[in-house]
């Protein structure tokens, strides 16, 4: 655990220079020491109409508001709103992963997603709001085992694409969330 924290603290994430011209979002990867080693908190988004990530696995987070004062404040605010975890329940930010670009279906401009990593010391009761169906603690050693990686078919319009994913406790982790976890694992293995 200490080696991952040290690697994250030393890692310098790439920030997109044009992010000020894009929509902005931020997420929190919250880690804890679990029975199987380090685990990452993931949420399953509730099924909601007009939500492009409805029902998918992801991290607490969301769109940056003008009053947030930056990406980390957005990640912390959204984490509190979505799962009831106040920022004083976890560590200061121990690292940041590179910005990721997403293109929501309804918008012409891309969205830049910033990802901040925190460590949870004690596990308080979580209070899930209407946006979150459930919480899953995903062991990092499960991700480190390449035999657990699978492929899934994703369809957009008439096009079908094979994409990588993990299936953990019946929950499929893929897309942007998988990209963030892959980067976290890459930093952890340096």
C-alpha cells in the first residue's frame, strides 16, 4: 500500500491544455485496505432516462460547477452527494491520473474528466442518493490478474465493437472506468 501511495505522489499526470474550452467533470477513486489487499470503491449508477452512463459501473463524480473551485473540489462534492462520504472521511489527495476525454452524445464539445485518488482510513456508513444503485469494492489484485480480463460486444447504431472489460460480482467494468483503472494499475506497477 505504501509503495502505491508513494508512486501516486511522485506521478505527474498529463493535463489536457485545452480543457478550459471543454465541459469538465471529475471523479474520485477511493482506495481502502480490504481483506484481499487494496480495493477501489466503484458505484453502479442507477438506471435513469437521459443519463448516458445509466446502469454502468463508475466512480463517484460528475460535472464541474463554476462554484466548485477546481476538479478536486468537484470530485469531493460529487462523492459526498452521491454516496454520503464527506471529504474529511478520507485522506488528502494521494495522486492524480491523466485527464480522459469523453464525448457525451448530446454535446458537440468534448468533456475532460479529471481523476483524483484518495485513501479511506475508516469505513463510514454510506448514504447512496438517487443516482447510485449500489457500491462495490473492487480488489486491485483482481485487476492485476490478466486472466480476469474479458471481452464484451458493444453496439452503437449498426456497428458492433469488441471491447475489454472485467466482470466482478456480476458487475461489468468497461469503458472510461476501465481506462482509469488501467492507468491506476500501470502507475502501481512502476
